[in-house]
C-alpha cells in the first residue's frame, strides 16, 4: 500500500518546515546560508514538478481528443455490441480468455443486472472503430468479493465467477483505453468507495498504469497476489496425458481407477457431447449430480442459488453455440453417472466443476473425466489445461505449476482501505468457521 502523490504536496510541506527553521535560526543569530540553499533547491524541484504536471495534463487533453468514451448501463446495450465485441476479441493482444468473451459477459450482465449497476466502458477511435472494452459493475448489494459501492470487473460478483479478466484492447491502444477508464472513474468518484479489479493475469498491461493514475488524487493502491491457477502442460499425444501428471500417486490412482472401472463396469462409456441442444438437455442432470456430490461432502452446491443456475443456463447455450463448451460424460449402461463441462478456447482447455454420483466414488470419476477432457483438448490442438483456481486439494495433485493472478484495489483514503481489508479478513474468518461447523450440523 502506498501513496502515489508524494511529489508537489510533500515538497511544499518540506519547504514550509524549512522556512520555519530559517526564521528560528535568524532569531538565534545562526548562519542560514545552507538552509537558504536547501530552500532554493526545493523551490526548483517544485517548479520542475509543476511544469511536468502541466505537460501531462496537456498530453492527456490531446489524447482525449483522439478517442471517445461511452458507458453501457444495460444488458440490452451490451447485447447490441455483440459483433463488435467479437471482432475486437480477435484482434486484441491481451491474454485470451473465454471469460472475456461477449458470450460470457452478456450472460453475466443479464443475470446480475438488478444486483447493481452495469458500467461497461467502451472506447472508440476518431473513425468510430471500437478499440477497447472494460466490462465493469458497480455493486449495490454486499457480496464476498464486492460489497456495496465497489466497482470492479463484471463476473467477480455473485456465484458466477470469471478468471483472467483484463482490459480488452490491442497493445497500441492500451494507453488510450486506460486513460478513458481513468477519466470515467474520476467522473463518478462520489458513487464508489473502492475500485476492485480481481483475478487478473500477472501481466494486465494498462490496468496497473490506470490504477497508478487513480492514486494521483490522493487515493491508495494495493496490488496483491490473487487466486492462483494450477496449469498442466499437455503432450501432443492424447494417450500420454496421464504420464504428464506431476504426482506419481495420482498417476497410479488414475490407472487403477480405469482398471477397476473396466473390470467391474464393462458397460461403461465415455462420450464427448458437442451439440448445443444435447448439452442443454443434459444440464438438469449435471446440476442434480453436482448437488448430490456436494451434499455427500457436506458442502452446498452453488447451483442451489437461483441466479447461479440461471447464469449456467444462459452461458452454457451461448458458449456451446460458439463451439467452445463441451461435456465429457461417463455412463454405465444407459445411466450417466458423471459429467465434466470444459472449454476448449484457442490453445487451452479450461476444466470446470465436475459432477458425479457419490455411490461411484471408488471409481474416481472426477479424475477419469478430467483425463478424458484433457485428451479431447489435445486432439483439438490445446497445449495446456487450466484448473482456474486453487480451491480443492485434488487440483494441486495434477501439477506443480501455478499461474499467478493479481488483484488491484484502489481506495480513496487510508481509513477506507483499512476498513475494506479488515472487512475482508472478518468475512474470510466467518466462512472458515461456517465450513468447520457445517458437517456437525448435518
């Protein structure tokens, strides 16, 4: 945590203190030559910084003339941006993530629109061409990540979370898009108590610069490690996926589970579902299995939340129609006993939450489904599998490689930052306490 404005104001304070020392030295009849020289040096620094600030403001004004900013505040406006969003995503140099697609963000805005205020910032060049998007959300209800009057990335509020969130633009346009975002956030300063940009990749380009600019009006910035992502490098041969797992114990578990399944359930079958209609038809079974599996582990499924279930239905259809979302299923006879939804986006496989019947736990269905999903990804050209977040122990058994993410938090005062951080600590402690008490309650 640091002040980003130690310049002119601090130098003025130093010069005033020095002038008082000069006055006191005069009264005592002491030499003031050295103090006078020091005062002149401070005055020169103040003039230099003042000139630099004036130049920066002029450059900002010139840059502002090169682009125009609009802020979309309704899901219908975001819907109308679909084709331009998709085109920008193809040309953007920022880290490719399915969670920055129109399909994901549109589904999220539709679902959570009444929980706060949509603030999707769009930046256009002089010729009207869309050059940048920053999908933000101003929360009006408390949440584990965003409390009231906090603005941050859409899909970091509620039960439907996105990862690897960035400012969507080409690298040459990051400066303009960052400056446009800064100007907008400054213009609505009375509406927010904190800016929270969560789950960003470790190289978020203009976001850090934007956060630094925000501090020039006396705000404080905290940059901290966010939720890390376990990632598994994939071989070119899909049959060598198991060999590439980092844990010898896990490799043995997967092989033994497959052998046990082959001998005890010869009617079993893995299938990869890619048809959007068939994926939609299997959603109810996926939710049912997820709820059962979570209940068996004394952990409530997030799909018990109506908003999360609605978001699942909307996003699944759109992502499946785009060709990115697939379902890997495990059936025994006519019955599906396990489902693993996964995304193949560009050269990565994103593994989502598996669901399976608890009575088949001895067959390790989640491990077998993950392996089959990774094999499918390899066949489509993927070179890496991403588990999205470290939340369950089994994920870290697959790999020793964790990909860093960053959280950037901006608060208008030290008191505001302290209040925010203590609130987070208290909420985390309460969640841990609830998780320990839950099994005894049930």
